[in-house]
C-alpha cells in the first residue's frame, strides 16, 4: 500500500491533508467492514473525498456535500505538437508572477453563482491559498509547463497552473477574468500547456472538474477523459 496512506480502524485508507483549515481524508478506499460507521465516528469535522457510493451513504447519515467532481486525464502522447499562439494583444508568459498580480483574475473567475464559488473562504483566505499554491506549499511545486496570459499592459487576465502532486502533473487552476480575458483564452492557454508539457517529457495531465461546471465541455473537446468520479463531504 502507498506509504503516504493512513488506515483507520482497518476499515478505510486515505491520504491525509488539510483543506480550508480542517483535516482532509483524500482518495478514500474501503479496506474493511463498517466504513461508514468508522468515518462518521472517527472523522467528525473532516472533509472526506470518497467514491460516490460511499459518499451517498455518508450524506444519508448527515454529512454535508462540499463538492461532486470528476477526475480527468489527458495522455500527452496525443498532444498536438503545433505551437499555440496567444491572440493579438495578449502574451503567454511563465507562471512566475507574484501571487498579488495573479489574484485579481483568479478571484474574478469564480463569482457568485459559479459552481466553484466558495463564499465561506473570504478574500484573505483565498489570497493565502493562492499564495500557497503558487509557492508550491499547497499541492507541490509549480511545473514549467504552466502559463499565465497577460494583456498589453502586462496584467494577468488568465492562466493554467500545473503542480507536481506526489509525482503526478496536476492542473490546479484554469482561470479567466470574465471581463479582461477574451472568451476562449482559457482553452488556448490549456492547449499551450499541453504542448509545453509534452515537450517537457511529461506522460499526462490530470485535473478535477466540478460536476456542474460547464468547463468540462472544454476539457472533453481538448481530449481529457474521465477516469473517476468522487464526492467530498464534510462529516
């Protein structure tokens, strides 16, 4: 079994972390009897990411749904090697800007009504989380294939951030400022990342998309396929 995994009461295994200030059991797998009872009694206050069947049982026992998402994967052997150019008036640049320069576009990309809008976080927590992400402290180091999109004034308007998550290239952010970033620029940036990742010798790219997020259609079009579905609940 993966040495990073923890086991609780010989019933469930999981990767332990922290999410929004609470303990987080990620990639939960059932390994023994009574997993629902073990989680409900032993993980009060935790965020638990588990297969839909187990999550539905936890919801029936009083857990609250935090996110229903699909994990998607793109095999980079299928990447189109043709270089992708930004539209006129915009440039692709490395993801090495100060988080304060990136934050306005990221925050604007998830307004109220967006499936990934999280009003419970607050501005300061969102800013801290983005800083941790870009500094490699939240998931893992930012990989060189990541790109930001800047306009003629060198203002960040969109981007795709790829982190090394336990040795797995993971797209943690795909964002576009809804006013300053032209429509379609997020998909172009993602195609640029595919080209760069393939050129860097990576095998594939993974991401998670919320079940109701219309961006899934873009990922489908760009060749990402669903490999698993999970639900995150708060016990």
